[in-house]
């Protein structure tokens, strides 16, 4: 099943997501559907809030870009109840986009090194360190389960310049090539 992507402006994107347990209903089906949705949307990461579920779950599949970025070779993972334990290194800018904010790409500062504790799809706990693009992708998706969007990491002037385009997205005036769900008050 392909889920619609929740658009900028929906309150679910601003909530700190709740942890889940091994008996969360239909979890394996949700995970598979998230991978399918991400692939259909040409994304490399997708967090549960982006499909309307305020739970601490995100998936990553950067393997389509492994020929361009060696760092991404074989990088396909499920992260459940993730917590970033440490971020370090000199912050670096890189262009980011977000499926919930179609048509907008901006330079975002992020740390190049992180250590994260999470559970995989079998609820086996891991504590791992990531660098470079892997770290950046995880940080972006982790922000989603913390109720943070990439636009929150922009300068005030940049946010002001994007205000009109963000309002258009909230009103459904966007041309994403995937199905989206827009918030109605």
C-alpha cells in the first residue's frame, strides 16, 4: 500500500512522536508500506509522522544513490524508538529536501558525526555511529520524530523568503508527483 505523504502544515509533523513496543499493530506491514511509499515518492528516508502516525519509527533506503555516494553503499535500515546520543564535528551545509515540503530544497547545517541508539525491525537494540551522508539522512528523519522540520533549521531571513511557498503547500497548491494529504482545519 502506498501512503499519501502528509504535507507541511499538518500538526502531526510538529508532535514529538511516541515510542512503540514490539506488539504495535501491523508493524511489519507499516514498515513495508513505508519503504514502498518512500520508493514511489523517490525519497531516501521516511518517518512515520509523514504518513500520519505519531510514532518513533523511520526508514531509510539510500541504495539508489550508492553509485554517486560510496558512503551510502547498502544503506537500508529501519529505526524504531531512535535517540541520538551524540552529535559532533564541525557542522557542514548540504542541500536537503523533504517529501512533506515538495519543491523546496535548502542548505541545512548538520553535524557530520552522530551516535544513535535504536531498535531494528526485530526489536534488537543497536548503538551505532554514523558519519557523512548517512548521519545527515538519519538526523533529518530523526528530526521528524522530534516534531522538527528542515525549515526550522534555516535562518530567519530564509524562512521569511520561503513563507509564501510554504503557505501554498499548506493550501494544497503544489505539484508533487506523489499522493499527498493536506491538513484541513
